[in-house]
C-alpha cells in the first residue's frame, strides 16, 4: 500500500516534463502515473501544478563540524540545504580534525547521523602523511580530495610525487579523486609581491590568485590523473583557461568538473560592493571567465553545479582582505538562482536537473539518487516557478547568517523538500527527520 502520493505535478524527467503523479512506498518511488489513475490510499500531497524535481545533490559543502561548529553544524547546515531544495550533501574533509583517517571519518559519521535532516556522504582527505590510510580504504566515500593549493584547513599536498602515487592507488581501487587546483608557489609569490606594494584593497586578493594559478594546477592534475588512469573531478572551476583544458581532455580520459553559483553569478568587480565578504578560494573572476563557465555548461565541459558552501561568521570576515576568512555560503541560494535563470530562458529545467541531481549521482556513483524513476529514493523537490522573493540575510537557516546574494530579487523557489518520501521542509519550516548516509555503486 502506498505511503504517499503526489498528484497534479509537472514531473521533470531527463528527457522532458510530464504531467501526472508519483506513487511512493517504503521511501522509494514505486511508479509514475497520470493523476486521474492514482491510488486513493495513503497520504496525498497536491503539487497544484508545480514542478517536481529530483531532490538536489550538493556535492561540495563544508558543514564545519567537527571543529568549527560556531560557523555551522550539521543541524543548521542540513536545514539550510533542505530549505534550498537539496536532499543530499557531500561534506568536504577540511574539518578539525581533518577527515584523513578512518577514525576521524567515523567520528564525523556519528555527528552527521545524530543531526542531519538530509542524506549525506563524505569526501575523504589526502595529506602528505596518510598514504597508509588510502591503501586501507575500501570505499564508502564519495572521493579522495586533494588540496593542491592553500585554503581553509591544513591539507595541502605540496609534492606531486605524493599526488601521483595517491592517484595510482585510487585508480586500482576505482575511487574518484577530487581536487582543489591552485598553484601554491605562484600564490605565495604573488601575495608577497602585492603585500610589499602595500595593496590592502579587496581586489588585491583576486590578484594574488590569478587565473594562471588555477589553470596550471588543473593542468598538472589532469596530466597526472591521465598517466595513472584515475578518474578525476575538478572542483570549483573558475577560469576560461580551465574550461579550455577540460574541453581538450574530457573525451580522452575520465574527467569531470563543477562550477559554483558564486563564480557563475558574481565577478571580481563585486569586491567593490561586498568587500571582504567576497573573499573565496579560488577568487571571483572577470566577466570573460564567467562567460566561459556558462559556455562550459552549454557544451558539457562543466558537468555539475555545487555550492561550495563555506560559511564563516561575520566577525571573521572583517579583518582586512589578507586576514579575513575565505569562503561564502551557498546551499540556500543555489537552486533559486538557477530557477531564476530558467525563468530568464537561459537554462531549461531539464538542464538544471542534470547539473544538480542526475550528473552528481553518476559522477560520485551514489546509489538510487538523482532521478525520478521507479526504484529510486523518493527524494523530491517541489518548486514554484512563479514565486518571486528577495534573498534576505535574516531569513537564512545557515548559522553564519549572511549571503553574498543578499538583496537579489529572484523568481522561482523551492517550496517543499522530501527525503526518502518524508517531507523535511515546507512553508519555511524544517521537520527534523533524521537523514541517512548514502550508499555507492
């Protein structure tokens, strides 16, 4: 007998939008039917003609716990995700302690299982010292993350030999490698030079990490992954140079890439308005780079959009451009920004689904997620494409309490989020139903 029926829905499938209903049983999608042919048993949600998307998968979040729960924790972060239509998150390893040992991974699992209201998975961190851990890892993680440049936390790989040896281990295990690709030596050189020149303006930070820093590191990562036959995913691609590299190599090796909303919708000129609140790694780029990212989405060089949700409290963002924390929150605004683009006719809903649900599930091999199809988890996001609203800091669920998109007027909003057939977000409220760790195929 069905547990839940969704009727009067416009269901977004990979090959188009169909009108009808969804029958849910045991937390899974049992079947899709025309609304007139739905069973008359079980709880009923009337979608009222709104669109139903697969619950989004945000493959790149920093929920800060353990170690920095004053900025965010699994309860606040997952609530923010749910309010943004996200049903599954994959958390990055640069917590404190970092997720570079099996013991620390289990610690993070216990925290997430007790607090998260969305489903979740974890990226495992590579370091200069944990090759033994990588050799003993038997799966159960979304990827192994390699930090090739300095960012929040202390996980930077500073030797390409270690990177290459790790990639060979992962290739033998069939585990994906993800990278934060920036050239650390270049960043150190440019930063020192700018500071000697007395640069204190916010744009100085973007100048300390110019596009060549990202492109050079991405090029090395692609080369070494190709030699080792390891699957590689480039996180937060931000430059036209990287898009060219991806387009050149993606057909000859196992290469995928992501872009973030802040690199798609903001640009370096926004430093003038946002100041240190625009500081992020890699930094905001110019109009030409942003245009290249959108073109990368069109041609398939960019496979997914992920938030890189990196919350910091306001007091850590007001210490001058060199000493302020880097990173911006984004789980709550990712989908509304994209829905607004759909209304502007620069994206289709089908494309949004591929970028935020279907492709993340494929790349990270997440079982039973990412599609509205029989047998899949009933992770669903109902969106009202006509609802207009203004992003306001005071309405956010994230603990850091601010967004670089504060004041943006958008059209299109998630109004209900379901995880495995349970409503976890509706009408601005969170239903605290425990999330579960994802499985991989």
